[in-house]
């Protein structure tokens, strides 16, 4: 059966992972959260007190403790480095606030992009991140670039954190999101930007179901061609 690659990019908390997971399930494709991979590298860097910019130390850690994914009994995705489950640890503020410098290091990106392409080569995939349409899968049949206002994204993250029991301040979240947007979009290597052939979709005020329906329709149109 024909399968396609779906790239979903966009800034922090634009709803990428929520919709990407649902789309992957609908189409029976693999879902890959590339942000979780950069967070895993950041977790390793912090755990091992790597000096900022020391990319070779982080690459060595990634070799020693490879990133892998699993599932719990509820079907939720788990993230591991070596055999340590870091699913929750990578969402903590300390990782979130350090991920920009780790993900700006070219050797880290090279290593993770290589891994992302290997996973994509196995079949139908929905991959979310910042550079999927531009760098990782430039040949993807469907490229979506999701955006939303800083206020709405901060509120989404605030609610998510509350559910996970992570204490956060809304104003602080707004500032962090705006700062991360700035760092992600202005970094030299693979900055956050829509591919020329991506469809940009503003999710401000749009429900998850609305975004899913839009992407799903586009994917079906391509598959039916
Ligand atoms: O999607 P997220 O917030 O979990 O991503 C965490 C960070 O990882 C984000 O600030 C930028 C970085 N990232 C990246 O540089 N490239 C990707 N493909 C995915 C994430």
C-alpha cells in the first residue's frame, strides 16, 4: 500500500505533537517526536554536566546512551536514553530552558537528523519538529507549518504542565516561549522556518480536531492521487 511522509513543523507549543500523534494513528504510520530527541540530548548534557558548546562530549554521551522509544500499557510513547526512562524528565523546566543551546550545535543535529532519516526510511511516517520539511525530509509529500499566537501557546503549555503536576507561571511561560521562538528562528544551523512548499496553518482559536481534519484531508488527497 502507498504510504507518504508527513512533516509537521512549527514553534514551541503550536500543537504539533498532539496532532501528529493523532494523524499517525489514523494512517497507521510511525510517529516521531524529534523535539524529544533534542530534549534527550539536553538531558544527557545536564546530567553529565557538560560545558556549554562541548558538542563532542554530547555526541559521545549519545553513543554511550542511545535514544530509543517505547510504549507503556496505555499506548503512550516513552523516551529512553540507554535503558533509563526519561519521558517525564525531558519535560522539566531545566531541560526546556537548555534545549536551545544543545539543538544549535551542528554535530548534535547531524547525528540526530541521521537517526531521524533512518527511522523515516522504514515506511509511512509523521515527524514533528522545526526543520523536518526544510532539512530532514525535504522530499516529504506533505509539509505542514503550524503557527499560533504566543498567548495561546503559553496557555496550552500552562494547562499541559498543570495536568502533569509541573508548577509554572503563565507570564514566565510567555517570555520563555517568545525567547525560544527567537533562538530557534535565528540560529545559524537549521533555523525554524517553513519550507517553500509547506502549507502554513494558524491554529489560534482552532480545535485539535479542526487541525487534524485539515491535515488528514490533505494527506488523503495525496494518497488518492
Ligand atoms: O518541540 P519541542 O518543544 O519539544 O522541542 C524542543 C526543542 O528542540 C526546541 O526548542 C527546538 C529543538 N528542536 C529542533 O531544534 N529541531 C527539531 N527538529 C525539533 C526540536
